C-alpha cells in the first residue's frame, strides 16, 4: 500500500484516516493518512487537506493515475477527526460511503453536495435539530444512515425518532443498522404531512 503522503509527519498522532480506492477487483488499497493530536480544530482540518493533497501529488508523480485522481475516491473514513464541517471534502464528488462518526458536526447542510452518497455514518456528533435532515433528502442514492448518539437520537422516543428521520429521508432503507419498515414509512409520511408547507426546503 502507498503511504507517501504521510511521510515526514510529526510522530504525535492519534487516528488514521482510511481511504479505499474504487476499482480494485480483489482488494482495496488502504492508504494511511495521519492527523495530529495537538493541533487546533481549524489547523487539524487544514492538515488533513494538506496530507490528502500531498498524497495525490505523490501518486501522480509515480504514474499511479487511479490513486492520484480524487474522483476515484468512493469510500472515506474520517472517524474521530474533530471536524465541525466537511469543507475539506469538496474535492471528492464521487463519495459513496462517508464515515464521520465521533466528530463535532452540528449541521448537515454541506452533505447535500454529495449527490452520489449511498451510506452516511455520522454517529456521536452534535446534530440537535431534525430539520438538518432536509439536506439529506436531496440525496436520491442515500440508502443507509446512522445517527446514533446525536442529541436528536438520545432525546427522542425511539418510534418518533425513526418516524422523523423517515419523514425527511423517505429514500432510506436502513436507519441505525435496522431496516426501515412499512410502519416507519407510514409514521414518517404522517409527520411529513403535519409539517408546514415549505418546511423541508
């Protein structure tokens, strides 16, 4: 596996970012990128972008075009990176699976730009308002969503929670690892009809 983009990084590290490249038939190329523990949140985001940029430049210089093109990235794991936004991901338009668990996200607005997203894992963040889910309603390919241990999950009755999620995202087939049922869909439709016109916009 390539790791050129992580060379020369300070040894004080905590987590790794796992990136899998689309198109490997038998195995997924695992590229280890390092984030620093001791940086501020803003610096950490910038460092992540810088590491990604250097990795793609290294891959390009070595003639590995599939690895050097951000358009080929389909799965991205940013678990535990202390991020409060996804501005650093705008260069990855073809993301299909995004893992954002254990971060500081309070809004899902920028997620609406990832039109190819199929699976989103955003557990242990700071989503407090169900209306944030309206941004995900614009993602027709999104089928799997995991929101456990966000305030909207912890502070809401289980049945009402699933109905609310389904009301904003009727395209989902699985919520928090559990298949969406017909009961979920009926309850979600009832919630949707009770909301004021334009509330989903």
